[in-house]
């Protein structure tokens, strides 16, 4: 009995093994049996689903030569068939034909800024106020699909850059303060400006040059006549010229810019007139050397050593020449007073000159010397501006600490 | 090394040494190099102005592209030449006024953006004592506040106010020191480049 049961069990197992081998054999092709690799079944390439909802709009806050195109990603971008590699942006002035490729963005991107040139003569000129139609192609490695053509859109310029409203607001507040304080100064209200050590030293240095019978060298820097630092320097030059005219001390002003030359001559001449000594003004005391930076430096350095200037005053916009000039003046034994709004050059002046006006002190110095309501009002306005900046900074830092980003973003400039 | 290279590089070597000679004292070699570079640069600059300003900004727009609006600034430029006449020199003040006014108009919003609002926004970071990053932000904000106090001109720097201003100037000096070191390193690399040029020239010339 037991043997029969074992026999039946063995027959059943053999049958199951044979059946399973049969089934396995069906699933293996002859080629596989021979160990030859087999190509996947050939089927038509599957294009990705097309992008949807293509919308074209004028790019905001620009000069009118760009359009922003937005679309909904293809259903196969990052999901579905997951075969989208990129999107192509095509444009035409006719919705049916004539589309040209304007750009290419990688998968996952759903907008494109189609920006062109402003000038008609340029190759990529983007005409404003002209309707354009856009179409987006979703591309896989071997196929693509096209979106619907967008509604027409045209580019136009905006008068106001809304991302820069904070600049407008800040300028308006500052202008208000300037006008307010100028008005107060004109009405005779006493506006106090603290003494600035570097400027107090100017009078002392002019006196020293007079005693030594040597000239004063005034360097306006390499800035143009339209730069703030140069304008502040010209005001100080006027004051220095007045003093030198009073003391009859020679003043040398070599300049590096033709327009600055003209303004500097006017400033010096005015100083001599104010001192009541127009007859002693020499036009060639202010002269042009060259506009090339290091050529100018070599000439001024030679001048310092030959003329043995008693006092060198460097005020204005300076670049890499600052240390070269100041070091040579140091070697020549001159008293040196400097001032610049170029942050990178201040360290050199601090290291190599006797007195330095740091940044805004240069602007304040011109007001401090002039004592004119216009300039004093501007300095007072700057001080109030600084108070506002300090308050804003404290509020902004606290707001950022408590994640109140809407407050911090009030100060953000969106370019 | 060809004859031309020997001559030109030799001249460059001579001029380099002539400029360096001022480290000793003013001398004829320095004067030669100085006058040469000033004269050449003045002439070079005139040509640069002609080709980079007059041709593309006056001649081409007006003559070739019929953009007659460009005549207006050209007239302003020409008025600058009235400086040569004692009688009419006052006319040159108009182009100067226009130039400076436009310069100011352009500079004010740019300054407001680049030197005030952008740094202000960048300084508005979370502050605190719970992490090094927060404490660092606090230090930066405090340094900025103290530096602003230093540039306050309506009040004398005395008492507590003076103390804060002193912290402000120290903050500035730390920044200046870092800038000084960085720039000096750049200058030293320029000096090394000049020395390398002289060494290479002499090596090629004398074969050592």
C-alpha cells in the first residue's frame, strides 16, 4: 500500500516537472536558447503628450522688446511616459505658417522670455507693437509633439518699472528731506555739521605751503565731470583756490579729463574772484595731461618730485593710481589729504596719506566748507536718510527673524 | 629671437627699468619714459575718441542712418570749443551744465539702488544667538548700524554716540584691511609678471 502511494507520488512529481519544463520552453525563443541577444519588438516612436495652455504676454518692466511665453507641462514631463527632454519655442507673425525657432529650454521648464534687440539694424531685432503667435514643441529623443498656437501677443515698453518702486519711494523721501532742510537753511535756521578732521587740515596744509613757499598740488582723480565724487571735489577745489589766492600760494591742478578741465578752471577762477585776487589767477595752473590712467600717474609723480609740492590734496574718484600717487607724495615729504567715494581705494589713502575723508565725508566736506544752504540742507537730509535706513534695518532684521517676509520684500528690488 | 623682437622687447625692458628708476630719485631716464608715455597716450586717446565716439556716435547715426536727433548732443559738444574765445567762453557752461545734470540724474537712482537699497535688503537677515549663522548676521547688522552712526554729521562724536561711532570706524577699518591685503596681492602679482618678462628676455638674449 505504502509502495503504491510512493509510486503515484513519483508519477505526479515527474508530470509536474515535465509540464513546467514545457511551459518554460514555450517562453524561450530558439535564439535565446542559442545565447544570441534579441532586439526589442519594433513599434512606432511614442511622442510625448503636447504642452497645453500656451499663453504669450508682453514682458513686464522692460523697454518693449520682449514677450513672456508660459505653458502647462506635457503630461509626459517627469511622469507618464516620462520621455520629454526639452521644449522648443517657436514664433511667427502668422498663426498658420512661418514659425521660426526662438529658444530651447530643458524639461520641467514652463516659461520662456523671448527677448530681442532694440535697434532695427541688429540681427535679432524684436519689433514692438507687432502681433506674434507662439507654439511649443515637447521633444523626446526621437519624436515631438506640438501645442496649440497661442493667442496673439505684442511687446510694448512700460513707463514705470514696478520692481523698482522702492527706489522711487526712497528717492522721493530723500528729496522731501533735502527740500525741507534747504528751506530751513534759507530761512536762517542754524544747521549744525560736525567738524571733519580732514577738512580742518586743509587750512593748516595751505598755511604750511605758504610758509615753505612751495606749491599745493590738487588732484581731482580720474572721474568724469558727471560723477558725484568729482563734483564734491570741485566744490572743495573752489574753497582751496580761494584760500591759496588769499595767501598767494601757487596752486597746481593737473587733470585727466577734458570736461573736468573746463569745470576745474571755472572753479579755480571763481575762487580767485571770491578772494578778490582775479589778477593773480593763471589759466595754465589748471591743465590737461592725458586721460590714460598710468600715463597721468607718471606725469603727476614726476611733478611732485620736481616741484617739491608742500601739500598734496587728492579728492574725487580714484582707481588703481591712488597708492602710486600717495606713496610718491609720501616720498616727496608732502602733507597729504585725501578723500574718495571709491571704497576699494580708501584703504590705500588711509595707509599712505595724513588725513582721509572716507566715502560720504567727501560729500559732507564740500557742504562743511561751503556753508551754503543748498549743501547744508543736503547733508542734513542725508543724516535723516541714515536714520530711516537704520530704523528700516532693525525692523527688517527682526521681521526676517520672525519670517515676516512681506516686510522684508518691501525693500526688495526686482530687476 | 628675431632682431625685431630683440629691439622691441629691449625697448620695453629699458622703459620698465626707467620707470622703476624713480624709486631711487627723479632722473633723466624716468623723464624720458614719462614724457614718452604721456605723449603716446594723449595721441592714442585722441584716436580712440575719434573711432569709438565720433564715428559710431556722430558720423554713422547722422550721415548713414539719418538719426538727426544725434545732432543735438553734437552741437553741445561743439559749444565746448567756445572756451578758446575769451568773448564766447561763457557759452561752454551750457554743455557743461547739461553734462553734469545728466550725470547726476543717472547717478542718483543708480546710487540709491546699488549703494543703499540692495545692501540694506541683503543685510535684513534673521538674527539671533541660537546658531553661528544667526549670530554672524547679528554682527553684520550691528556693524552696519555702527558704521552709519559714524557717518552721522549732525551730532558730534562724543559720549555713548561717539563710542558707537568708534565701533563703526573699527568695522570699516576691518573691511578696509581685508581690501588692502587683497589688492596688494594683486599688485605683487603684477610686479612678478614684470620681473618674469625681464628674466625671460635676458635669458633669451644671453642664453642662460
